[in-house]
C-alpha cells in the first residue's frame, strides 16, 4: 500500500504525480486551456484548486503532503480493530437479543453484517489511501462539480448525528462511573421538565463528557496515532473485563433461577 512507502521512493513519487493529474482533471485545466470565466485553476506545482478570488488558493483539494503521510497499515488496523469494540457495536448485539434471537444467532448476524459493511468501506477508502486525496475531490469524480456538495453536506450531517449519538453513549458511561465513585450523584434532583427528554443528572454527564472529548476533537489527524495505540491496548482489556462481568452475572442469574421452586 502507498501508506507504507517511503515519501521519496520512486513508487510514492509516481503515485503523487497520479494524484496531481487526477485533481487537475477534476478541479481545472492549465491557464492556457482554461475556459473563460471558470473558477478552476492549476498552480505552478500542478495542484488543482477552485479560485473564488484572484489571488486566493485553498489547499484542501491538494493531496496530503508526504511529511503528513505518517499513518501506516498498522495504524489503520489499530484504528479499525478498536472501532469494532466500541459501545455502539455492543448495543447492536444486545438489540439483536432484545428482539428475541439467541446469542447463537446474534454472533453470525454480527459477523456477516460487519463483513458486508467492511467491503464497501475498503473500496471507498482505497482512493484516499493510495492517492491521499480528500473526500471532496473523490466526491467530484462521482457526483460532478456541483452535485458533490450534496455528498459533502450529507456526510457532514451524518457526522453531526453520529457525534451526538456517541456523546450520549459517553455521557451514560460518565453517569455510571460517577455513581460508582460517588453514590450521592444518583440523588441529584431533576430540575428539567419531562418534555426536555433528559434529566439534570444526564445533562451534567453530557456536559462533562463534552468537555473531556472537545480537546481530542481539536487534534490534527496526523497526530492521533499515539491515541489509537493506547486505545488498541485499553479497548480489548475493557471488552474482556466486561465480558467476564457479564458471564459472572449471567451464571449467578442462572443458578438463582434453578434454585427457585417450581
């Protein structure tokens, strides 16, 4: 993969050239061949960009510079391996059990579902991982110069919804931890109306989780690798600990049900 190539290797230089040609074809043509009135331009390095002002150039359509291409194949494996062990995955499995299916049916459902999702994710990420071009440029090749904004806005809206869902999950974890550390946290009186959809305790937990995660959202992706290496160790340990707790609780419940008189 391109991610594992040295920045100055012959193959890396060739693929960077491919990326520049790809962007030049999508975002504009050389000045001599540019249509009158078009906002698409190509700079002296061959980088394509959209110019809304005569002397303004936005660097976001450019390929990722070689010095920032520091994510290797192992970094991506660490990211996805820990992402599979998140709370949303456990909620999906528990939802399968909640509708009446057994754990024997839930396991193959989860396996096939994740496999079906993984295939388009890999194909969708192949362009970015090989050419190091952003989503806005990739969307241009599929949707065109103007319809691509629909894809970009749709992705932004989806990201906002997903951030909200994950933040609610995180706030629930904050509530559980604070209850364990300080049982009096469970006695916080609710000052919000029922129509609000949450309690004062839940609002405080959400605010605390937001304060914790906000600094992490400000870290540039090229500097996030150490965080995922820590997560690669912490996530499996947490998952195994939760599994052990669940098995112990289930075994205790099974012994209690067998001891009850029929």
